[in-house]
């Protein structure tokens, strides 16, 4: 299990092609090809984790990886989402989900995306294709965040510090649609 300080921002792009061009023009190198991710957020039935600004997530990917993540929000002056994070790989995400649910945790939110991972100096650059559009997520030490964003043509004024759940709720609200999980419609995962 690893512990890290997660410092990240999201940047909205008009299209996947625009994002990929910007990432490559900035000198980033692909480290993990495009793959599908199914993410489930868990909490107690009373919302104890959300009340503490904590997150318990199970991620399952199309290439067979399963990851259990715990995140805790911490105060910061940085224009970014900053959280303490612990992650561990699991052999079977479906077994872990069964264990959590039998232990009384409930799935409170589900979101899906296609992700391609890149490396740019000290930064991890994720190209995320979501049901609400294309985003680039930059995770880097606070001192390197703005520089990495600048290399892909983004300005600090474009930084989004909200999580996907919040962004998706805002997107649905703007479209006059009720809150829901952020999932792709239809069975295809290509």
C-alpha cells in the first residue's frame, strides 16, 4: 500500500483529439494505453465518510486491474484539489466490492471513464473521456503543477478543482437533468 499527497487539477478540452495533441506537443510520453475504468464510491449508510471529507473508492479497469483507494481532504492554499491518499492493488475488485457491501458499506456513486496515462517530468497527465466530455487531469507536486499545465497549453485560470461527481452534477443541472451516476449509455466498452 502506498501513501501519497495528491495534488491535482482538471482542465476541460473541446475534444479528445485536441487534448491528445496538446499533451503530445507538451512533450508527454504515454505510459498506459487507453483503458476503461469503472469506479464505485462507498460510504456508511449514514454518510459518515462524506461528512469527514473522506472517500473510499474501488476501481476496476478493463485490463484487469483493481485498486482500493482512501482519500482525505486536507487544507491547502494551492489552487488545486489536495488530498492525502492511500492506494493498494487488489486481485479481484468484484470480491472486494462483495466484502465491502457485506460489511455494511453502500455504493453511493458510480462513474465511468476511458483513461490514457502520460508522464511529463514530475507530472502524471491523464486524458479522461467521460460521458460529459473530455478532461485532462494533471497530478504533480504543487511546485510543478502550473508548469506542467503550461506545457500542454493550459492556464491556471482554466483549472478545475472539483471532483467528477461535482462536475457531473453541475453539468446535469445546467442541462435540466436530475442527478445520476456518471456512466456511459449502452453496453459498449471499446
